[in-house]
C-alpha cells in the first residue's frame, strides 16, 4: 500500500492498463482506485454478463457475481460470457471462470443465490457499487431498498426489445428506483432481448461504475436515460422524487 | 387554456412549473404533447410522427386520472382549461 492507501500496481498491470491510464481522468491513481474497489453484479444474464466483462477488463479489484441460474441455449444471443459448452452450467461458476481467464489479477467471488428480501442484506455487503443485472422489477426493488439503507450506489439497467433504460441511484442524493417506477411496470415474459441493445445498456452501466469510483465526469445520477435502437435515439430526463416514497423519503 | 401536469420526471422546458398555459382555447392531446416536445431544450419525443397511439413501452398518460386510451378520441381527445395531465415515463424491465 502507498499513496492514498490503494494497493500499488504491479509492472504487468501498468502495462495492461496503459491505454486507460493515459486518459487524464484515469491515470495511475485512478487505476489504483479501481484495483482497490469492490463491485457487486446482481445477476449475470444479459446486462450483468456484459457489464462484468468491462469491469473485469478495466481492473476492478473485486467483483462479486450473484445469480441463481444455469446457462440455457436461448441465453447465448446476448450473454456473451457463455458459450455452447457452458449450457447447463451454473452461471456464476461459468462467468467466474471466463472473467478470471480475462483477468487473473482481480478477485472474483461467485455467489449462487437468489436475491430475496431474506438474502439481500447478506449478499449486498462490503461493496462500493451494485450493478443491476437482474431481469425483473421485484428483485430490483429489493436491491434498491437495501442499497438505500446501506448507502450504496445502485446502477439500474433494463431492456425490452430494441429499447433500453438506465439510471444511477445514489442514496441520499437522488430519487430512488421506486420513485420513478409506475404501478403498471410488471415484467412481461418472455422479454424480447436483442444482443447489441443489451450491450449498449450494459456498457453505460459499466461506464457509470467506473466514473463513480473515479469520481470523474457527469454521471446519470438522478437521471433516467432511454435508448431506442429502432430509431437510434437517446433521451435523458431528470427523475422526480416521489412524495412520501417509502424508501427514500424516510 | 391552462393544463396542469403531474409527472414522474421534470418535464424538460417546464423546469419546476406544474402547469402550462397555451394560447389556444382548444387543443388535442396530440397537439399538446407536440407543444411540450417543442418547449424542451433537449430532444424528447412523446408522440412519434404519424403514430396513432403513444408507445406503451415509453409512456403512460392519463387525462384527469383516466388513461388517454380510454378517452373516446385517444390522442385526438380535446383538452380543456384546468385539465390535469399525468405523464409517466416508463423504465424497461428485461435484463
């Protein structure tokens, strides 16, 4: 440890991350912050498998992957962490192996568990940021609640067909997820999922995580960004705090 | 004509205001939403060009508490002074 108490970079890491370290917003200090950081990816399906790839490649020091599922053939159009040989395999195990192959210098903790009201507090612990890789609002709201109570930033992402949306929720600073969800937002199954759209949203989520850790640039904190791949348009609005929100108004 | 607006986001162009006064006494919902788009300093499209309905994946709109699709004229419903328009932007659920 040196400097700000961040772990020093090894010579191989200086070489490995050279292209992002030459960017002024990152630098050696930023890379050390990434190495010292701990991020939880909740769900390693479409969004989670792609955001975790970028976070792993960028040198996030510790990634926790949480999922209860196994790889299925229809996952492979967008869940690029997995291949045909992984079908039937536990997702967090297959994901952990693939990510460790990509970057052996980071720590990866696979957690085979469903995120529920009962398990969430134990699952979401000792991390700086939680990335939403889930596929339903019920789980997202559970994560939203625990992130608020533990004051952990939560980077929401969602897709439907050619569209996607993302927002960064910072407890105590921005409205929470529950503030802008409407009563009718129930997940319709099966959800149409187009790989590149998942990629766009997961990439934004990963970017948000890096910026939160590095405290660089404007983030989507307090905003909801919507991407429409059919019209190739982006739209961003500031979300309102819901009066009397049972999560963030107390 | 004054239309009151409730939304789950800050409607671009309205800042903190919760109502809009337009210089016409009659205006359809479609025309009003198109006006709101024009007021916005950043691109925001409520009604897609030529669309007969709002994209149900993007928006939920009520007129005085009634979903606009249940109003007899849909987007062609005439708004009147004092109407309350509720606009909700929707988040995507898949992952």
